[in-house]
């Protein structure tokens, strides 16, 4: 099962285990940002600023990967996406879920 949610900076993220993820190119152009507890590690492109992936605070053995950064994948490929409010984190005892996005082809 793939968990899909809109999280950091509005990115549509899919889950991947740490050992199941590799950066094919551009790793030298990523920058790390940590905030709050400093547990999660968020990576951004130094050139364009896109959030590429993050090692999760809720599960440090897992990455959240921005679907827009995956070759052949579009955020619009997912019919339904859980939206997190960006303020409340599940590890803090709150769901942080503020709604759902649903995509339908016109």
C-alpha cells in the first residue's frame, strides 16, 4: 500500500523505506533543512527550491518522497490525497489532517 499525502510545502508525498530509495542524480545539489525537534530531515533542491524528500519524524525508517520528483509520476495520478495542516504532527498526539483532495479528470 502506498500512503499518499500533501505535507511539507504542499508536496504530494509517497512513502518509501530508507533502503528502498536512492537518488539517481543531483544529490550534490540538495540542501538539508531541519526544524522543530530536528528529528526529520527535509531535503530541497538548491537551484529551484523544490522539496524533494524527507526522512520522517513519525517513522525515521521511512522517507516521504515528493511524487513530482519521480520520473513518470504526477501528483495528479492519485485520485485522493490526505491533506495535513502543516501545524499539527501525528507524533504530537494530533492527527493534523485537515481534509482530502480529490482529482477527477475533466
